[in-house]
């Protein structure tokens, strides 16, 4: 009977280790905002880090990597999904909101808005170290 109890305890411990029990839980450090929220940030001249993407398959991979970096650094970032723009008019409002995006924009993009304007940014699919350095420098 004692052997069965020990065997059960070992099995439970093994299952716990295989399923990741005990690992640090990764939280979502991306807070989704709407276009109206984004425009309000800019109009009120607030400082903020904002991640902008198009929520496609490649962006999903980048977003997962970005969230892991944000977890590591314990930094929260606002997230704007351009696929949620209801029409071309909303897309134009977004583009017209800053000199950087006036003609076009590339996603994924992480921007630091300072006093209502995009001060610095990184765009495209870049490596984790560059994103980590960007977040550290602007948070």
C-alpha cells in the first residue's frame, strides 16, 4: 500500500512538471485600445508606448514575442489593431494623426508617443534584442 502512495506521488509530480506547473505565468502586457483611444492619447499630448499591428498570422508571432519581452521587463504597452478599423475613413484618421504615418505605415510597429507626436519608433519584423532595447529606452 505504501508503494502505491509513493508511485502516485511520483506520477503527480511528473505530470505537474510536464504540464509546466510551477513556471512563471506569462501575463498579457498588451492593453488593446481603439482608434478613438489612440487619437485621444495624441490630442491630450500624453506619453505612451503603443504597439500597432494588423493581427495577421505573422503579426501574431511577433505579438507573442513582444508580450514575452514585456513580461520580462514588466512594462505595459497599449495595443492598436488596425484590422478593427471599420472603414477607410478610420484608416485615414489614423494615418493623418501623425507625420510618420501620413503617407503610409508598416506593421508591426512599436511607437513612443511623446507630447502627442510619435517621437521614436521601430517597425517591421525585427529581432527580440532590438525590441527589448527599444522598450527599455522608452519606458
